[in-house]
């Protein structure tokens, strides 16, 4: 029996989630795979069991459905073997904002944002009590780049980054590590599912490269890992500029620049 914590991975049937499953299994962690596609998860689980000898369970769930989210929440809350949560499940929408249907937008926000928060909230109290545990939230560089025009998708990924940073501040001192991973365009099935035109994307990062880089950041205990960003100082300067504004946020009087229309 492994002494390492089990890892629960959402969106585990393909792409980034399946690659995280492969990497954690090869590190000796037992797994709980969560996604909608039971057949693909079972195929992945069978291969990884044979190649690594770890225990792997499959939990079929559609994280846009409240009852399915509640089932995963219960598993995270009650299973003390799970010490790592990988919040990877996500989707995108094609077309501009005015072409997207309200129902599709609501489902996207539910999957990319609400489910991420719900699953983190399910496991955080237990991790705090244990004084250890890790939450990996998969965001996107799009959450930093409204210029790219993916308004709703980018907003959900900005939520993931903010949530991760907030949880790192809140849970970090209590022994819980929270990492936000911000991929750029990566070769996964999300493009086909959203109806995107791959010919308009100049380049795609390979999934293996992305996850391997993210796990280097995980081992280093980075709070935010941006695999395509070569100059880490750019992120540091962005954080410094943001934090320089914080003293102004506690002031209860108008800034001088708003005292007249001149």
C-alpha cells in the first residue's frame, strides 16, 4: 500500500488530466479519475495499473450537473487518502460574446469556475486539519489577456487565478499548498469541442511538455506556474505593480484626480 497521498484529477479522460494521471501514477500515487467518459478513463486506468502498479478508481461525473459535483464533493470531503486535488476539468466556447447562447455561458461558468471552487472548498477543511495537502488549479494565460477576445472563457480563468492566489494566502500558512497553472494554447481536445479553427492558432504547446513543466513548478512550490513564460521577472513585476496599489484601496477619500472634471 502506497504511503503517498492519493490524487483526484478532474477532466482525467484525455489531454492535460490524463497526462497528470500518468505522471502522478509514475510517482507512485494512487489515483481517482473523474470525467464524463467512463470508457476512456477505464482504458487509461487499465494501462497505468499495468505499467505502474498503483491503485486507480474511476468516478464518472459531469461537473456541470449539481448532483455530480456533490458526489465528487462528498468523495473529497470523506476520503482521507486523497491528499492532492487537480482541478483540471474545463471547456471553452467558440465565437464572440454576442454569438454565445446564455445557457452555454452558464454551463461554461459552472464548469470552469463554480465546480473548481466547490471541489476546493470540499477538501480544504480536511487538508487544514491534517496540516498538509495540495490543490492544483488549471487556469490559462487567457485570464491575463482580455485583448485575446475570449471574454467569458478568459473571465472564468481569471477567477481560477484569483481563487488560487486567495487560497494560497488563506490556506498556505496552515500547511496547504495551492498552485495555479496557466497554460498557453495547448494541443488538447478543447479546440475540437469548442469548434475552434486550429489554422488560426500560430502554435500549440504539447501536453507532455506543459504537464512536466507544471510539475517542476509543483515540486518547487510555485504559487503561479506559467510554462510558456521565459522571463519570470515579468510576472514578479506585475505582482509588484499590483501590490503597490493596495494602500490606496484602504483609503476612504476620493483620489485627487477625481475631485474635479478639469
